[in-house]
C-alpha cells in the first residue's frame, strides 16, 4: 500500500527510520526536552523526508506537557492538508482534552480515501481514516465504516476495528456509555490495530474521556494511572480527566457536518395537535432542506435528549411549553405546532442507526452511499413510521390510515437491538394529555422503571380551572376547537346547554368529559417519586394569580430534574408569563356553586390537587418527590 501524499506519508510504518527515537521519547513524557531534541534533529536537515513526522512527534510532546497552542501551531505549519493520519490524531486528542483543534482535513477528501485503491487494505490506515471522520463529526460515515468492518472477513477488522470505529461514532453522537461498553471489552486486543503506542493510546484516551462523561471518574483515573505516574509531564492526561463544565467555544468544538437529510415531523395525523389546549392543526409537513444540529450543545449540556410531558386537557400547557422551548426542545405530540423552536435536523450519528433499524444493514449502507434524494425520502418515511410507533407506545391513539407501509412500522415496533427512544433524532419534548398504565407499552414502562427511559414531567392544574378552561374553549369560536373527536362531540353537547351552571354540572357528572378519564388514569404520575410534578398555580406567575417566589421554586425543581440548574437566567425562563385569561389561577371561583363543589367531591374527589393549600417546596431543599410540595 502506498499513499505518498495522504495517509501513508504522514504515518510511517513501525520500524521506519524516524519512528523509534521519537516514540521512546513519547513514552516517559519527556516534554520540553524531547521537543528540543527533535528541533535539533530538524535543524540539522530541514529538508529531510521525515520532517513532517518529526514535527508531529514534537506536537505530541507539546500535548503531553499541556502546551496546546504549540501543538496546534506545529500541526498547522508542518503538516500538509492531506496529512490525514497525523493531523487527525492530533486533533482528536486535542478535542478529547476539551481544546481547540488545529486546521482540519477536507471531509470530502477523507470520504474518498476508503474507496481509493487499497483504501482499506490495512487496519492501521483504516483506523486513521476513522479518526479523521470522527474529528469532522461525520457520524453516519463512521457507522457505515463500522458496519463494513464488522462484515469484513479479516479478524482484525471484524473483531477490533469494527468496535473501535463504532465507539468513535457513538462518541460523536453523544452516547459515551455506548462507547464505554464497546471499548471496555477490547483490552490488549487493541494492539491489533497496529501502529505504535500513540495509536493505542488514542483508543485509551477515547475510553477515558467517555468514562468521565458518564460519571465514572474513578475508572477513568485508574485507566490512566500508569501514564500519570510514569511520565514527567502528564498535563494532557489531567485534562482528559477534567469534567466538562461548560460548552466549548465554536473553534474548540467538534463541528457538526450538515446532516444529509432534513428534520421531519410526522406527516400522518396520529392525533391532531391542539395548540394552547385547543386549536387543532394537522402535523406540519417536513421542512425542505438539510439542517445542521449543533453538536457541542448536545454533547456537553446535560439535558436528556427526550422528555415526556404529561399535561391534561385544560391545564394551560403553554406554560411548560415555554420552558421546553427555551431549553431547546422541539415539541411534538399535542403541542407540535405550538412551539417557537424550529425542528432540528438529525445530529451526527443519528441517521444510520434509524436507517439500519428500518431497512436493514445492507440497505442502510446503500442509501448512505447513494443519491441524496433517495436518502432523504427513505429517512422521512422511516421517521414518520418511527413516530407513529413511538406515539403508540405512549398509549396514544393513532389513525388506521398511514402514509407508510405497515411492514416498516411492524419492523420498528419489534426492533430489539436499541431502545426505541434512542433512535429518535434531535432533542424532543413529547406532549401527551395522559399516560395510562393500561394503554402504554409494557416495555416502555419497564425501561423507564429501570432508569433507561426519557424523564417524565407531570404538569397539573386544579381540576376546577381545567373544567372552566375546557368549557370556554368548546363554547368559543369554532376555529379554536379543531378536529379532536372528543372536542367536536362535546362542543355540540355544551353549546346545546343554556347556562354555565348546566355546563359545569355536565362536566362534573359525565365520566367521558374531555380530560376526566386521563386525570383518573394518571393519578399514579403525581405519586411516583421519579416523576417530576410541576403545578400550573406555581408556574403562572404574578400576572396570572400566582407569585414570583412560587414560580422560581418550581422552575428550580424542574431544571434540577432535567439536569440544567444553571438555566434559570435564560430570558424566556427568567421573565414571568404575561397576563392571559386562559391561564388565570382560581377562575373557577366565579362560576362554581356549592352544588358543584358537592358534585366534585362525589365524583372526582381523587382528582383534587393536594398541593393547593400547602406551602411550595423551598428551592434549597432536595425534593424526595421532585416537584411535589411538602406538608
């Protein structure tokens, strides 16, 4: 194999004249002394063919002693743009340590190398190509390369390279635990990747950083213990072990390449959306054009990628919607057309797993290598099917008519390799009006019970205000009612009644009145210690009958539950909502009579909120049940 201008030239084979000396200097972490030694060597013969390689080793020594600026300078000044292996090894190590990379490779050039003659002839060079793809955040290329290696008949490719490349893809996709699982079992087999100690340490660096990102700092420190104790300079290892406390700057982040397909929302009316608790609209068509997802925010923010928000009809769902929009979630389900946050495109590494689950490995590789239009159409179809399956698993009604073939839905519904919510692209808030244990998918509930499912937030409101809100909606302008079947039916019934008194009496005595069944079947949510319960009365703010203090406290509870206690200063969160008649606390007092109170006690005593006359939870006290005020 001979690539004089690309990978081969920048990573000489073990045993070449320029390899042993610099490598021996690398092992004890000689740092400045090694750099001076290499510079003297370079000064004696600046035109030597090993100049670029020796400068690379000097950059590695600069990394070891924490001189990241020098490492970047040497990479930029000494390495050609086509020096894929050395440049990518330097940049990947810089990125693992949370540092800005040097100049990057041309992604299209890197993508072309595997298809070149001898492009994947050797495991060592293929590993360097994978590093280059990882630096460029080309997650779907990495998944495809990993699949190709897994199907290779050569043991080193199948048994070692495949899991390493897949781990790089998982890191790029923001799944450090998956990377840990893939790399932990390799042990000494990683030596079969070839190269010298530097390449094997890059795999170790990747595992150590992934351990830190999953909270296993002790294991990461043990992994690097020999390097930290044996080397005179180990600032690089110290940076690897440092927790990420803030998102990196634009230059220091892994830049996400534009996604090969656009963001999409369901095109089938699984359950029509009703913005502001009533105005029903069909799902919007998928936007046209590719959208890039900002990988740094996804990787280093601690927000879960998906959350489930249960907000019964009439609860004033625009209040939690405002919060999830501010946190960057795209709303789906009952509020998918009411958010100000545009639908995000799939992030790095989010396309290939879904394509593989939907169409199989061979078809997914063919799609990723084929025409963009075909890939785009296949992904849109897969995401529509996936969202229908996910909506069904949440126990929500779907229409029998579907724009996707039932075989595709069946395949995704029975996909066991990856938890279904891990296939959902982007950061999503799934709004539902109820979560009935008898209707939700059993595997979904078991996964959530075991800590593997999306967090659940219950947004609750005094049932009396919910009743008034529903009556106002259904007897108001027709264009706000939409096409939700129960709303259409009860609009006819309510408008036939002459007075508000009669309408309230109907709502309290009819078990099928919109929102009542969801309330009865969802009482487990407000009792479960892992459900974050937030109250409308606390979120409403001073303009709507609440208080600023109660709102601050419940925001603290919610943001802590989502892992973002630092987000309280976001403009949309720090500013209380403006006055809105639909959000007023205690609006029921104007309409409820003593007879209505008796009917409520007789038919719905269990739905009365237990928190209304109790003090809110202090912000500084950890909640045994997040969001539930204590007595």
